């Protein structure tokens, strides 16, 4: 049985940030905490959001780390309580939105954050009393603005997933104008994150035709526009298409992800300085090759269908095309170029086997399979 839920209120168009104050009113937020990071503030992207609040009282937490941690969640939750806030507005990439989801839990639920992690059996413990959240993405990659989950590094150092429909933002304001100043390398890395979401969820085995259709369309948009957006950040059409691809990937991945993400989540926990989208880009070819033997992938011609919307000759072109695109975008050729050493393989594999994405891959990977995928990605 598949449960198909879509999803939340989404505003997507250039200039959509103007709707923020009315969305706060609709969601009942009288005094929100705005969660962002220092880079978003320094780039001048935060100010249009604050201006759009139209004088509504608010507080700002701008210390989100690139890989959000429980320490940062606790600091933001303390500010939320001190300032008498009644809702959250996340402004930034996936890190800020995920951190805000962590605050939504921590500000309203007792105990350590790991209590609510998916692999700890914590999802049912996340209740409807979570703080309401409005998400304003400033990158086109994670799609966290329309996702029910968050990835956070908890106090014991593990990078864990938190999943509940109660964490779904009450509104997503997707304004591609907020991404116009995104640097080329970050545009490329976050764009490949969106493409990875579309591809990996399309390969996932659960029966969910709406998710498949959304993922394929998102893949077509992302593949066609990522180089344009990276080459010319002022290309508003390319920015809009990449923001849609990002949103669509996350709308679809309620279906499940797989080994690309179990590996990138694990390695991102081992070395939090590594960018999640870049890791996904590097792992994609090896995981596609591994999945090519999956019965569900073969039966439903998953690789052929992806190759077709990408304008490729056939399934065998997928891996080489992704590697070539990574090179054109200026992304690392492999894990070695990112400073990853084989001595870390044991820790990476241990984390991947425990990750919540591991079991939704179309083939169940063993430790030996993960070793082969890591070697192929070096």
C-alpha cells in the first residue's frame, strides 16, 4: 500500500517573497523567529525577507552552520523561547530549513534531539504541537521547503534523519529572484542535489505514479537548465526552472531515496565540511550502475526513461553523462579530489547501512557493495 500526500501551500514565481506577511497571517504567526545563516545575511538576501514582513515583530537567528547541529538547534530554540516567538521562518538553503525543523521540535518537545530521529523510532513522537514553519529557499537544491524531513547532526556526532508530516512547512515561498546572486559553484552543487533527488526517487521501488511523473519532469527541467544557471546567474528563466526542479525532487522523494543519500549522509557526518549536493553528484554514477541490476528498475525501464528525458542515447550513457556534466560544472571528479581517504570507508559504510535511505534503494546493498560504490566514486 502506498500513501500519496501532496503536500503544502506553495508560492512559486519571481517576486513571491512579497507574500510572506500574508502567509504569516494565514499561519497565525504574530512574532516569528527568522532562521538563516551569516552568508545569507552578508549576501543581502535576508533583507528582502525582513522587508516583506511589513513591520511584523520578529527575531533573527543567523548562526546556522553548513551542516546543522543539535548545538545550533538548541541555541536557536533558546532564542525562540526568550523572544516569545510563535512560529518560524527559514530563509536559506537546506541547512537553514533543516535547522528550523529541528527548532520546531526542540522548542516544543522534551529530551535529546536523537529521541525523535527516524532510526531511533522517534518519528511517532513528533506531535502536532511542533512550531509552525514557513520556508523561503535561497538555493535550488534540497527542496526541504516541501519535505517532511530534516537531516541534523546530533550530540553524539551522528548525522540523522527526522521525519514527520508535522514538520512539513505550512507554506513554501519559492522566489527564484532570491537565488540570482548564488555563486556558480554553489549553483552547480545545489542543482546536482536536485537532479540527484529526481533520479534517485524515480529509481526507488514503491508504487507512486504521481511521484514518478513529478520526478521525471523535474529531472528534465534540471538537466536542461543547470548549466545555464551556473554559467549566467542572472538568467531568470534558468533560475526559475532550477527552483522548480528542486521543489519537484522533494515533492517526489516522499517515495524514498537510496544509496546515493545513505552514502552522502554518512560521509557528511564523518566530514561535515563536505557539501551534500556535491557528494550526491559524485555518488550518482556508481549507484546508478549498482541499481541497473535491480528487478524493479529493469522491469519498469527506469534507466531508459531517465535517459530519454535527459536527451541521451540509452541507459549506458547515464553515468558518463553525469561525470561529464560534473566536470563542465567545475565539481570534483571524485572523492579523492575532495580529500576523502580509503581509511574512512569503514565508518562511511557503517553509517550508510544504518541510514534511513538504505532500505528504500531498489537493491539492498551489503557492506561489500558499498565498498565497491565508494571505490568507483574515488
